[in-house]
């Protein structure tokens, strides 16, 4: 008996190894590298159970997490962008919009909704980062303004959850002007003595930070969120040096006095509920 | 010498170049020519004084007026001192303090916009550039005195808009006002800043474009070959426009001024509602 035996079936194809489809079931944490079962991640509000890293979530997931029973009523959902400049870069703006619409199922980079948080009626506007970087054009500006007006009408508190690269340059000046329009509308909310809490999530930069996102009665940020006026790349190019670690992160803004608190996603509902309780009293 | 294209036939890129022309009058030159007297005021009472913003109380054709603008500086030394007209948070906070001071005493406000943008730097971020701009937008919306905004050169994005919430928004004929500079726009969309000329066209940033889009109220004429050719004439034309608009706004009560300004911005932006 020889030690080795020539495999006669060498040229025969090997039997297919048993395959279990696992793609999409596991997710690697961007921060600590831990491999997390996707369902566990979702059950934990998309926060890494190992290191606490906050994954980006969609506007719809955000609203589900914030409102009682995940239930809310959307409004102004039929507003659609026009293309006032007939803007064409690598592709026409109209085409870019269509792609973003089919990718997200939304008309534009925001959902505005009304619902309850711990029994209290609250108006929430949540930006959708997957829709052209959460950029603010006329539709985002109009919907936030309508959310402010609805809060006044309902005598309800307002929450705006930001996730945006800033103004949408494909709409030119009209997008820049939304900063002024929304900021002006917020003076009416303030006159009505209704609270506005700005929730800054990763990332919030440019014209969104430099308008409503910094104008909350309370500005709160999710841990680790990038928040700034100029983006880090622009600053690096200007000053031609590397930026310090942690620069423009939520914790950096906290120590520099720009946000009131860094609030983990898992505690967000409780925080908002306590704050509104303080401002408006117990739920009637 | 190449002839300067006549107004009306100038391309967006030619306007950008005129708006940034080395000889173009800045805030300092207009202030020297438009007012009978001018006393600068300094500081945000919190951190420092930002030389990129010039502010002060003035006598304008027999009436008091507060004037605030971004000053780019003329020669190399001046430009360095003024940070090329790019304000930091303390600049916006000074501007706001001065505007609120004017409002307290019922004096009209004139802001002159001329900046490449708010300064993007570590210190500016640390001191809350975004908050300073946001606060300015918010507070300007409720000042109950006439506010006239004139973009005299480069209206650079949020750094310009921060002082741009007025009852009247005017632009000089060769000024440009844009959400992003043509160079940055080109760098983002084509990864090539040298295609700025195309980007300038696409952004619709000229006074004519913006008047057509309903973003500004009127265009202020410049001397035929541009403001850089005749500072005195440019200042006179600007002064006349300011006087005319002030006379119109004089008819409104403080509450009407705030309401009119609000409605103006409330209407801005294009969208449609699906059936």
C-alpha cells in the first residue's frame, strides 16, 4: 500500500462546496472593525454594540426611532424640485434628481412629519443624506419652513435632524437663500414661544450648519458626528496643514461651546421628551 | 489694450473678473465718497476686532445711516491685514452688534457685500463660524429698520449672505453673487478648477441672471467700462440708488419693514406641488 494514491478523478470537477449566502447579513463597523449581525445592529438603532459608533441611518429610520411606536404622518411630501438653472455638470440636474428619487424613494432630501414623542405632539424634519448629500435646495428650504409653520399652527415643539453637506449648488442662489428663509421663519417660532431642538448628525456642514442647525434653543449632536462650516478638505487646502484629530467632531463642538450636549442615539427620545417637558410642561 | 466688452454682452466669466478686478473700488472707496462723515466702530465685545469687516456710523446726504461691509484691502499689505475680505466669526458678530445698535436708535442700515466667502480655518471653526453666520441671518430678519443690501463686487456664498438679509437687495452691474465660487464648483463637479469659466456660466451668478430669477430687486449701473475706471462716478451711482430706495422704505412702519422683508424671503425658491 503506497502512502500516496493518484487521484483518478483528478480531472473530474470537485463537488460544489455547500454555500450559505451571507452577503448583506453581516456588517463591519466602520470604526472598530467588529463584525455585527445586521439584525442586531438594526435592533440597536444602528449603533455598534462594541464601540458605540453611530452608523448613518435614513430619514425614515430616524423618524421611526423618534416617534412613539414608530408612527408618524408625513406632510408636504409632494413638493418637487424644479431645475431653474438647467444645470448640467457631469450629468443634468434633472437626471441626478431622478436617480436620487429612485435610490431613496423620496422626492427630495428630507421628510417632514408630525407624530408623538412620549405622548406629546411634535413636528420633526429629518434630512436624508443619501439624497444628493442631504443638500438643501428650494424643496428642503420650503419643507423646513412649512414644518416651522405647522409647529406654530399646532403649538407643537420642533425638531430638525440635520445630515447634510450644505446648500445644493445645482440650484444656485435659490439654494443659498433658503438659509435666510428658514432662519427668518425660526424667529416666528421663537415669538410663539415654542421650543426648537436642532439635532446634528454625521455629517452636518456648510449652509445647513450656518443656518437652522445652529439656531436651536438646544443644539445637540450625536457622538462622533462631523459638524462644521467649511469641510475639512477645504480647510486643509486653505491652511496647507493636517487638521488635529477630533477636529469638527461633536465632542470638539461641545468643548468649544457650540452644542449643548452630545446625546447617543439610544437616549435621544428620552432626552427630547425631558427637554420638551421642561419647556412646555407635562403632556396635556 | 483689448477693448472692454460693453455691458450686456459680457459673459459671466468676464463679470467674475471685473468683480474681482484689482482696481475695482471696495467698501473703503465707497465710504470715502458717499458719506459726509464716517466714524468706524470696532470689535465684537467678546473676542476681538475683525479687520475684514468695516463698520461705522455715517451721514449720508443729510441723514444718519449705519454702514457695514467686507473690505478686501488694496495692496498686498492691506490684503493680508484684511484677510482678503474673508471674515471670521468675530467679524460677523461685530456686524450684528453694529446693526442692532442702529436698530435700537431707528437708523437705517446699508450693507455692502464684497467677499470671496467666510474664512475657512481652524480658528474660525473653533469660534463658531457657522453659528455666527446663522445668528446674523436670524437677527437681521427681525431688525425693525430699513436694511439695504448691495452686492458691490463678489458675493461669496454664506459669507456674503450673512449680511444680506435686507428689504432691498441690489447688485452692481458687474458684481456676482453665488452659492459657491466658480473655481470650487468646477473642482467639485469636474475635479478641475480650471473649468471655472464653464461653472460661472452654469451658476447664473450675474446681476442680470439673478434679477431674472427674482433673487435681487434691482441692478445699479456702473460707469460704462466698469466701476474700476471711475470710482467717483461709481460711488455717485451707488449713492443715488441707496437714496432712492431709502426714500421708498421711509414710507413703511417698523412692523411693516420686518413683515415686508420676511415675505420677500419667504417667497424665494422654485418648486412645484405634484397633484
